[in-house]
């Protein structure tokens, strides 16, 4: 702060004179550049190859009403084709319909900076049978960042014609940094075949009763770190599906939602293999499930080397579930113990504490087929009832877990049967009217 006006005024004079000179110089340089441009580079776009491509420069309005899809498409073509590889959604609200961002791009790293909001069409304006709202494919080292929100408009119908709001396919080295997804029409984010993905400080928001609004679905991906953030939604916070390996989830808050799930694996007789999965330092609040592994009878493959550690449960209906009897779209009573089985081998539940809102705090349901469930360890577990005047218990069948005290509620398991079960498979995949248990 200056006490006298004089030197300040002087400064202004100097700066003003410099400005005038600078402007003259700039005009001159611009004229020269334009002349060169007219002769050598007729395309004006080539003049800003090192900059961010702003969707507004391509005619996007960002007024929350106009369909900006075409402008965004054009902007993407330029960003993907430029050495800078940077696309920007500036301040505003950009309405876009189903759109595909395809690579490969010219730049080694492609950054999409979302400052304003990006909003989907309302359900009535959506073309039927479009599976993804915003699909990103074949783009290596794609980074999506910015404080803006992806608004899927799910609340206009929670539709079935869409599978996911943000779909990533074959984007190795993907990074989602501080991304926010609100009210996806169905699943929020799908990561498929994107090795070496990093997702940090994710923010996913949808109502507890919104149907099938999984937070993050991971499949066919080797190497994924999901660090920090909040997922509150109507279905699984995170689901880890077939052919996924080296998946680490840390410091995530889940709730409401259906918890963090490995599977379902082996759906419709599929062969699914997953392994090397850790879920560490996560908190579940008012969720239907906490940590879960679920496989469907009649599928094959395996789930191995999975660790759930340092987990806090707050008023969770089913804090710990491991089941080989998961039959979606079917009356659970009809879910039979048939061959083949997705084998489970090497699961650690360590340092899990908190409260359960229902009675069965630990539920382990393995197939009676020998060798179906091996190497399950429970260590340092303390789950109390949310309602202090009741107590919680556990169920365990056909497993022989290693229980390292203290483990409360106590777990006593019926030993695995050595009898191979006969094939008795009456799964009707067309039946959608059964009870979906998650
Ligand atoms: C989608 O299908 C529904 C019912 O079949 C129809 O009423 C609606 O007009 C269709 N929407 C579009 C955008 O085609
Ligand atoms: C997952 O965690 C393990 C153990 O801390 C570490 O060795 C591995 O590199 C991590 N993998 C990823 C993809 O972050
Ligand atoms: C357990 O997780 C919490 C976050 O929920 C973290 O703050 C704490 O450091 C973790 N403790 C250990 C021993 O890893
Ligand atoms: C799980 O992975 C750890 C670390 O790589 C390894 O030491 C252990 O043998 C594996 N266990 C199983 C059952 O594969
Ligand atoms: C807690 O459990 C007791 C005994 O079952 C029951 O009477 C009471 O209503 C429960 N309290 C709540 C808040 O659910």
C-alpha cells in the first residue's frame, strides 16, 4: 500500500506509455503474421496450435438450451488433431446429445478441461438405443479435469435405453481428476480396457432410489488406482468386473449405494477372471452392502487375491458379503448350486469396524463343490448393531476361513462338502421380473 499518490500516478504513466508502444508493436506483428498467414497458411486455426481448443470458438453457446453437440464435435476434431491436444468447456452450461470422442489423437497427452457444466438432453429428446451419453475411445493418456459437472439428466426418467453416462474404452493411461457426475441416466462411469487408469477425488451424485446408477464400473482393465472422493448413488459405488487386475481403491466414501463389489462374475455362464484387488481405507455410510464378492452359478473363471482392509461401516445393511449364489433377475430361491463355479481363492478381510443396520453382518455363502472357496481370512473385525439394543450375527457355509481374533460377530462355518453337486441349472436369463437382489 502506498501512502502518497504521486509515485503511483507516475507508474501509471509509465505503464500507459508502455502499453501504447506494446499495442503498436502488436498491431505490426499481427499485420505481418496475417500477411504471412494469407500467403503461407490459409487456415486461421493453424495460428493457435499450441493453445486450448475452446468449444465456444466453434460455436457452442453454453446457454443451457442450445444443442451444442455439433460445435463440441468440431472442437474435438481440432483438439485431437493438434499437437496441443487440449479441449476446454469454458464457463457456461453446454447441452450435448450422445457424442463420441475418438482417438488416436496427435498429442501424447490429451486434456479435456471442464470448467462449465456439460448437460445431457432430457429423456424425451434422447434417441432410443444409444448406449453411452459421452463415449471416449482409443485415446491414450486422456486426462479429464476441471471443476465443472457432467449432468446426465437421469432424473428426467432414469432410463433404460442408455447404459452409461461417461464411457471409456481402450484409453490406456486414462486420468479422471476431480470429475463430478450427477444423475446419470443409468451407470455413471464405465472404464473398459483402459490399462493404467488413475481416478482421484471423484464425485458421483444420484439419489439412493435411482435404479442401476452404478458409480464406476471397471472391466477388462489392468492397473487402476481410485483414490479419494465421494460416491453416493442408487446402485454399486464401484463394481469390478471380468478381466480386471491390479485394482486399488483407497480413501473412498461410499453412500448411499450398494457398496464396493467384485462382480457379479460368471453372468450368463461367462468365464470371468479377476485378481489383485485391494480396497483400503474406505468408509461406507447407509449403504445396502459394504464390501462384496458375488458370482453367478454356472459361470467359470476365478476371483483371487482380493484384500479389503481398514474399512469403516456406518449403518450398513450387509457389511461383508461373499456369495457364490448371486442370481440377478431371478428369484434367489431358485439360485442353485450348480457346476461350473467361479472359484474364489485368497480373500482377506482385515481391520473392518463399525455398525450394521441388519442382523447378518458377515455373510459367506460358498458353493458346496469342493475347491470353490479357498484361502479366506478374517482378521480384526468388529461390527456392532446400529441399534444398540440388538446384536448382530454371521452366516457361513461351505468355507473354512482362517479367523484371526478379534473377530466380532464370531464366524463359525459349515465345512466345505466334498460332494460334487449334480448339474441343476434352470437359470432363465430372459426373466426380468424376478427379484433383483442388488
Ligand atoms: C423412444 O421410444 C419411445 C417409446 O417407444 C417413443 O415414445 C419416443 O418418441 C422415442 N424417442 C425418440 C427420440 O425417438
Ligand atoms: C496397488 O497396490 C499394491 C500394493 O500397495 C502396489 O504394489 C501396486 O503397484 C498398486 N497398483 C496400482 C495399479 O496402483
Ligand atoms: C485407515 O483409513 C483412514 C481413512 O478412512 C485413514 O485416515 C487411515 O490413515 C487408515 N489407517 C491405516 C492404518 O492405514
Ligand atoms: C497375493 O498377492 C501377494 C502379493 O503379490 C502374494 O504374496 C500372494 O502370494 C498372493 N496370494 C494368492 C493367493 O495369490
Ligand atoms: C432397537 O431395537 C429394539 C429391540 O428390537 C426396538 O424395540 C427398537 O424400536 C429399535 N430402535 C430403533 C431406533 O430401530
